[in-house]
C-alpha cells in the first residue's frame, strides 16, 4: 500500500497509511496566538485521511497524533510502498447517522486539562485583590484576622 514515511530528527519514523484509503494527507501547520500562551506560535504536523466507502456505503476518517515542531525542525516525507504501517491513533465513522468522537480518551483528558488551566489563569487574572484573602500554594483561604470586625 502507499504510505508516507515521516521522519523528524531524534524521533522514530511514522509510516502513515491504511489499505482502504481514498485520501491520505499530511499537513505542516504554523498558527499564532491560538495556544495556551497568548502570542505564542504553535507549529506541528498532522497526518490523516478518509477511507473509500465500504459495502454499507460508510467511510471512515483516520489520523495519527499531531507532532509538535519548532523552528529549525527538519521533517522528511518519503512516499513508500509497504505492507507494514504505524497504526492510526483514531479511526472513526464519517457519516451523519452515527457521530463518533474523533478524539481518544487521552486526547479528551488533555483538552479538558488545557481548558482548566486557561480558565484558572483567566480567573486569577480577573480576580480583584482582597485583603481578607490570603494566597497559599494550595489556593486561596481567608486570613486569620478576616473574621474580626473593623
């Protein structure tokens, strides 16, 4: 089968391909200001595609994990004919009748963690200083003298 052999220095190669592909795509993406740090650049590559329709006229999307890159990264892509590939991270239906989650449980957990960190950072930045609240490594707590009337 046709596959992409993707090599990034210092990492084992990924052989991305599936037997029943109709679309096989590789993208190198750079985006600015969309990460957790405002103004930061996110650079990565991703590989995925779509299968041909099966006997029930159902196609599936498939993909491998995104791979972070940085300035100076060297990505080599070689088109190969092979029988052995790196299994896709996720394969899910591509139809309106059955909506399958395109993310793995691990990816969902990481997205929730990133959302939590962003909300926490935003909340802490918007919080007005309150002299009766003391910041500790465990979070916020009332100061010992805050219960006393002034």
